[in-house]
C-alpha cells in the first residue's frame, strides 16, 4: 500500500471491526504490544481495506450470525506474512501473492500467526453473477500471483489498495474485476478435484449459461439436452440448495443488471436487454429483478447512471 496510516491499539482495532464488519470476536491477541492499521475506500457497494496487524485470531461463530446478517463475500489477498482461514471443512494458509474468498453468512476463523499485511475486498454476493451456492463452493480456493491466470488478474487486484476516485466507470471496472477473479477461482476449484458427484450439476449450469437467450429454456429442456431424467436433474440442483428455475432466473437477472450498468448499452431499452437474456414478458422482468435486488430495473438503471 502506498499510504502509511497510523497504528491503533487492540481496543481501537475491535471498535474498527465492530463498525465495519459483521460481528467478529477477537482472540489470542496480546493487548500490551498489539498494533494494527488500515486504509479504507469505497467503490459503489464494494468496500476495500488495506490491513496490517500483529498476530491475533478473528472468529465469526454461529452464535454471531443472525438471519438478518448481510450476505457478503470477502476476497483476501496476502501481501506479506501468513494468514490461515477456516470455513466449513476447508482450511487454507495464504502466503504473499495468494488470494482466496469466503462468505460472511457462514462461520469462519481467521488466524494471523505472524505480523502480516493484506488487502480485503468486501462486496454483497449479488454483485457477482453466480448463485450463492456457487460462491460458497469456492470458499478458500486460492489463486497465486505467480501461477496461471492469477499472474494476470492479481496485479490488477492489488491496485485496489491504492486510493481510488469513485465514479461510474470505476464502479463498473471494480465489479468486472471481482467477476473475473471469481471465474478464475471456479477454474482453480475444478482443477483441485475431479468432477464426480457435481459433474452433472456443473454440466447442467454450463448448458444453462450457454442457452440463457432461449426463452423456452426450462428444467425439462435442460434434462432432455443432457439425456437424464427431470427428477435426477432436480436432485442435483437440490443438493446445492437450488432449483433449476431459480438458477435460470438468477443468472438472467444478474446478466440484465450487468448490462443495465454498462454505458455501451444505454441506447437499448430494458425490455431489449432482458430479451437478449431470455426474459420476454415485461411484468416478469420487473418482478424477477426486484425479487433478486430489491429495486426495479428502471430505478437501478437510473441510479447507475448518476
């Protein structure tokens, strides 16, 4: 990070965590010699924090998570030192130049065994075009700045630690970068393990993503294209706490949202954009969009243009 903010003590650190994040318990920190510092910037609904700290542990236990807790995803890029993160049945130890993600509405533990520096980017899950079940499946998958696509994306990601002037184009660029990092994590996750039980689900979602422009796309047509029974297809989606129709609708409205925020499509009507993604009935467009994002597509477009 370019700037060097003043250090704060453990009490001030806890106040910062309480003010900026969902409920987290601080543990295993030595009050007498604890030091931390942070830089903060906001780009639209995305919050960016450059963080330095002495050794300690952060815990978000089930007792700290309520039904009203926001559904956010956190990306963490290790800049120096080591960070160990646990969520579900997975654990990862981040080294400098490595990035991972985790979600805030499920329990997690973060251990900083050494003095460390990192870049934390927090965003609502609905900023990404993937269902939450897919985002959850990526928890603690890592990208490495020295390997593969990570060598392309992570240098740009690290620049988020600089002061950023917020405007419409910057918001869109940051959201596109998070989307690209998420896609890269999907590829890394698939490379980590053979596609066994989830192969049908992943093949089905891939088929759906390639045919979203078809208004007749539904569970029956997907099952037929994959030569499996409708019941079998529905079971694979149920294993991911989804239905086929819910997945199709979610993917469509996320793509519509993306295009409504894109100045390149400002000459297209909401209906034309929606039709390009398979939604043809005006009443269905507005209802589906508002169900997903809590705002009408017209109001969203107007806000994005400000």
